[in-house]
């Protein structure tokens, strides 16, 4: 009886391995004291929301091709507001200027505020077959939230990337973070 139980546990573990191998990993998160989900919702609901891609997750892939392939995956995985991801830069930039910056294979000591301020990003060599992104939600030149995420992926149309965005967006745009949450009976 004991060996049957051991065999069943081992079989269940083997079944779980492929699921875990394809799952995205979300790194540590940070929220500015000024971050408020309701502000994000109000600024993006029914509007275009700019995304900046810095670096290249797949060497040899043209940046225009990367944007063409990633934006639909991001749109399918989008957070709750009825926003539309775009790489188009509004001219002149709106004030406040809300946007999502995705830095691929960032340097380990890259800080988010300089990225939001438009300073050049620094990178490290990527790992072949790995999609690694540092996601920064910016308001003007300040970071409102940030996290990292990674998954195995062979190219920009790999379905694991859409899965990563489905896990990433609720973290970067957390509904649980609100300056007024303690005073709001709905959020308690």
C-alpha cells in the first residue's frame, strides 16, 4: 500500500513538471507611495496607453516586428481598463504622461526612475530561449510601480509570452494598491 502511494505521488509530480516549466516567474515588486490604481484606471480607460520597448529580447528580430507581434499578445492579456496598448508617442506628450516601459534583459543595477526620465537604459547579455523583462509603469519621469518577469520563449509569438503578460499586468497595475484604500469601504 505504501509503495502505491509513493508511486502515485511520483506520477503526480511528473505531470506537474511540464506545467511548471512553461509558467512565468514574477520577481519582486515595488509601488511608489503615490501609486493609486484608480488613477491608472482613470488615465487609461478607453484610451491608448503607450508602451516603450527598450532592448531586444530576441537577437536578430527587428524592433518593428517585435512590436507587431508583442502588442496583440499584450492586448489579449490586458488589465481591466478598456485601454489599447500602442507604441505611438503622442505629440506633444500628455501631462501627466502615463506609460509602460518594458526593458528587455536589463542590467542588474538598472533603476526605474532614470528609465522613466528618459535616460538610456543599460543591458546585460540575454539568455537564449529566455524572455526576461523589467516592467516599469511611469508617470512623467517617476516610476509608479515595477517588477520583473521571465519565461522560456523561442520568439515574440510564443504563447508563453502572452501567459507571462497575464501574470505580469495584475502585479504592475495592482488593484490592491491605493493611496485611499484605508478610507474606502469598498476596498476594505
